């Protein structure tokens, strides 16, 4: 794709013309004037599990490949030990912007909290001569800071014909026609077209997809309909090996996934609305024009009628729910993979690939039926661990790294790429030493990872908890439950699916004590104020 096609705003004002005020159009030949400092593109999806990227080799993605993300992995480094510090969307975004833990930047939960006086990495990059842009999901209750250019969704954003606010819209959200992923891609390419080629840039491309309720683009409404995806090993976990938090959560596919909002059975629209879902499925479909709505009904109508007529029960019903969920989720992933391909093609065709670092990640992990769950929040691996792929110009590709990295590290990494020193208060560390060692973990690198989840009460009723992990063992401390505080301990080598809490097992007494000392040290050194 050699030229971006700008979406048209309501009222007939063309985006490219508006952007020309700040970023005059340049001919592709002038791209060669780009300075030696590397450009940065950070692509982040919402709730994308590593299980759903085929480069990670998970059975789920074997039948739903992601060729463009796989290309990034083949040309860069795939990180298999990348984690978050708080598995929740808004805290993860605050961490990305600040390089700080949730209690340090104030954004502990989905609601208010961000300390907007904290310096964002975008401000530092801007001061250092970078052009900065934020496209897509911002999802923090403060205005974007340090960006020359932004197009952001209203809150969570809608999949179809969403409202976006920009640096040119005077603070107003304006509805645009199209699918969310496609619009994010188009605005990202518009920025690349209109930027000043004499300056380096840092572009954040933040997709809504595949966030709940997993509404696919029209072109993929039938994709994977003939595919039966494998059930996870732990799909029927009865939580007998875990404590109160696992038993009391409300995020099971069986009991908590809704027929209308999640599974898109509009024929059952008398189902009570769940908190936070606004008008649910009806809201999303109401944003479509008549042609798009007809295409949707043509795809889902016959399937829904067949389901209702089948009167499924028990195991057959549960597996039907799982297949509907996973198919819709992976349809959304396919659209994100297409977007990655368009951006890579643009870099190739404009001579930017050799001077641009490309990062693909998610704001956190996600459950694809493991333990019978969807959503995230827990410190268990599928939620705690996030996909991360980095293509760095001039470095060898096809590397798999076991280095212990965290989303705290993005801000100091990008400052390091820019040749700037990270502020001392940043808790993360630059990943460039790992990249320069072809993915090997440097000496004096972190050996332990700290995690803290705060969002209770909340929809999915996951208890507050903090914890510490090394590459083999994990200690989790849950607090605030009706049964009082308690801890769980897992041996990830012997029990990678985290089915059996070993906290009370005398054979692990010294290991538990060692991780407890590290957890206490994190709390003390980071001045954590609750646990």
C-alpha cells in the first residue's frame, strides 16, 4: 500500500486536507532525508492473548494463522516471558505512558485515577525532537499529552462507525464511517503520509480489537465458521486446587458469558442488560447502515435460528458457547493482523523499514477458555503474560527470547532509542540491552517480577491481589475476600497450567519463603501502600 486513503469525516471535510495544516504532504522520494535516530511504531491491541498469534505455536492459532504478526516474529524477536504489572486496560495504558507501576501513576483501576501531572513518555520524546502520534484507544480520563497528532476513540470506542476526537476537532468527537480497526490503520497511515520527513517519529497504533464483545468486520463475518477449535486442557477446571478468588470470580464462559451481548443472539433481546454494557448488542448494530446491517443479519441470523432450534444443554451447550466466542474473537484478530500487514507494507514501500523499530503487543493477556474463563485480571499466566514481538533494524530475526520483561519497560526503551536518558523515577528499564544481545537476558537483569491488581468491586469479581514470580515459581497473595487473606504458590515447571496450589506443601517451604522475602522487598522498595 503506497498511499494512505483518508477516511471522510461527517460533513464532507477530508482528513488529508485538514492534516496538511500541520504536516505538509511530502513526496516519497524525500523519505531518504530521515535522520539517523530510529523511528518508533508501537502497535497495541486490546485483550490479545499470546495464544492467538500463530508465531507462538499455540494449538488455538494453528487453525487461525496471523501471517503479518508472524512476519514480524521472523524478522525480529518474539518474547516468551513478557508480562504486565496490572492486567487491566487503563492501568496498562498508564504504565505504558509513564513507565511507572499503578500505585505510582495513580491509575489502579478502570475508572478515574491517573495522575496527569506525571510526565508522559510522549512529552519527553516530543521535547527531544520526535513527532508524536496516538491513534485509536486512549481510554484514560485525561487528555492525550505530548502528541502532535491524535485520533482517539470515545472511551472504549465502538466497532462500527465509531466516534473519534482529534487534534483538529476542537475537543469534539466526530462519527466516522468504517470499522474501528480499518479506521485506526487509515489514520496511522495518514500520519505517516503527512509527517515531516526531516524529523524522527513515534507512532502509537492502539486497536480496539479484540476487546469484548468481539464484533468482526463485515468481510470476516463467515471466517472460521467451518472450523472447530480445540478446547484448552483446563477448560473444565473445578478450582478445587485454588482458593476463594478462583471460585468466586464471575468470568466463566458457562455462567457469565451473556447470550445477547457476548454471543450475539439478538433473538433473545429480553435478556437483562449487564452493568457497563450500555445498550449491548443493539447499540453496536444500531451504528450500522442498512446494507451493513443486512450483511450482519444474513450471517448471524441463520446460525442463531439453528442454535435456538437445537435446544442444546449441558456439555454441548458449553462447547457451542466456546466455539461462538473463539470464532468471533479470532475474526477480530484477523482484522488486526491485516492492519499490521498494511503498516509493514507502507514502511517497505517508503524506505522506512530500515530506520523504524516496530513493536507489537497487547495491553495484557486474555483467557481463551483456560480454566473455563474469558477476560483477564488474574496473575495466572494467560492473563499475566502478554504477547510481545519487536523488529529492530539491523538485528537478526527469528529469535525467541526468554528474558524477563514487563510493560514498564516500553517508556525507558523508547527514550533509549531516541538517545535520551530516562528519568530516575521510572520503574522500568530499557530493553535495548536485551535486543543487542539477540534476546539473551543480560547480567544484572531482573530475576523477579512484581504484579498488583486492585479493581474490586468490579464486574468480574476478581479479588485484589499482588504477587511475585521468577521463571519457575509464583507466589500470589489475595486480600479483601470474605474468607480473609491467603496465598497461593505454583511450580510452573511441574504445573504450567497452575492447577495445584502448593503453598501448604512442606516440600516447597524454602521456595515459598524465598519468594515471600522478594514480595516483601518489592512492597518496601516500591512503597506499595496496600496488600
